[in-house]
C-alpha cells in the first residue's frame, strides 16, 4: 500500500473492445437468440476467458475443430478467421456456418490470395500457431512463409528474393513489426509493402495510448487473457515505453497487492477482446487500495462499427418477416 504520497490511476483510452470483437460476440449472442442453444463456435470466439465463459453459460459450445460439431449443426467461425480448408471441412459436414471473421482479417486474407495469384512469396509476419496466422497462411500455403520475429528475418530463405511481399498478423507490436520489415528489407531490397497497414487500427491505438501513459507509471496493469496477442503486446509496449513494471491479468482478483509497493501512479489498459466490466472491477479494487483518483489519457477516439455477419442479418430479416 502507498504511504501518504498522492496516488492515481492513468486509464488508457482507447482500450478494450474493438469493432471486430464487438461484432463477433454479438454474432454469437444473436445466433443463440435466433436459434436457441446449442450454438457451436470453432475456437474461442475472441481471446478472452470471461467472454468465453459467459457465452458458454448461455449455451455456446466451443470446439477446436469442425469435426467435433454434429453434422448439420450451426457453427460460428471466430473473429480470427479460418483457412479455406476449414470452410471445406464444414461444408463436407453440412454445417450451417456463421462467419464472424473480423473484416480487417478478411482484408489480409484477400491480399494473401492476390499476391499468391501473382506468384509472389508472402512473408507473413506473425506468430506461428496463432489462429489468425493459420487462417491467413491457409489461403496460400504454397506461397507463404511465417516470420515469427526480427531474428527470424535474418535467416529465412526464399526462392526468388526479388519477388517477395510482406503481410502481418493484425495484432502485433507496431515497432517490432517495423524492425522485422527493416531486417527483411536489408536482405530483400525489392520487398514489396502491403497496400495498407495490416496491424489494425485497434491494436495501434491501444499501443499508442499505453506509450503515452507508461513513462509516468511505476506500474502498468493490462487486463486481457494470456492467449490474447494484442493484450500481451501491451505489456511489452508498456515496459519498452518506460513503465517500471507491467503485468497482464485476466481479472481484478489476480492483481497482487505487492505490485503496488511504493507505486504512486498505476496505468491501466485492456486488450481489444476485453469487456469494460473487467476494467471497472480492477478500478474498484484499486480504489479500495487507495488509488481512487482516475485520470483518462486519451490518444484517439474510435467510432468504427462493422455490420453483423451476413448470415445473422439474413436470419434476423427472416425472423422479422415471419
Ligand atoms: S483486434 Fe483488430 S483485427 Fe482483431 S478483431 Fe479487433 S479490429 Fe479486428
């Protein structure tokens, strides 16, 4: 606990839900409303434990692969996107699919298809094994090489060094990705850039907000799950930007009071898959420990919204007409 020094919380804005997550969660909720339980969801709809638990209680069943879904049942594809092979697998089992892939992930898939058609090698900067990377690489597996880190950029080999383009996962550290690109370009001077940023607006905005507040904080707490790429990146960005310490927690109860020893300013933010209620719980807990003053640090305002998946819109229309 702090002594008599004034204490405060700097609260990052933007934080929490992005447009793609909001859309995906609503898609599952609407599917449950329209069709009743169970609704199957391939993988975690978004990478957040609380969201998955809450939807499970309402009747969503999360599976790893479509072959776990009963023939002919309804399945939602998560915000991270799926490869064509997954779509084919679902079609073979006559599943009724609802595609909640974030439109900003779909954009990267389309780029991958286009570059593969023109026989370019795609250097996909991202984390091997992450669902989004599997989905994007699955669009053009013969043409894609995943680059996991700046260090890997120094060693990968390509067939034609003059015919390479880079793409990226949407939820990476902007700075680290640019470092990877710089190292790739050192080796492949004709490396082509993607037509627009692949790291999405939400990932970028949350990193910018943390960069702004971190230098003033002895501690930055990021609310988000361990498998949430953009949440994990926020911890790294906080540390690189001057916070003395930074930790990720799934929920307020995971905060260790020892972290607050000698701390006067605590930064708080949350990943793009985190509902605001979890941040409010943390602020309540911090207030109870003497950190009742909350100052919001706003670096951008967001008003982007995506329309719901077309399958849900069609079902809503049909329901309204009946
Ligand atoms: S983090 Fe970005 S890419 Fe991922 S769901 Fe949100 S808006 Fe879409």
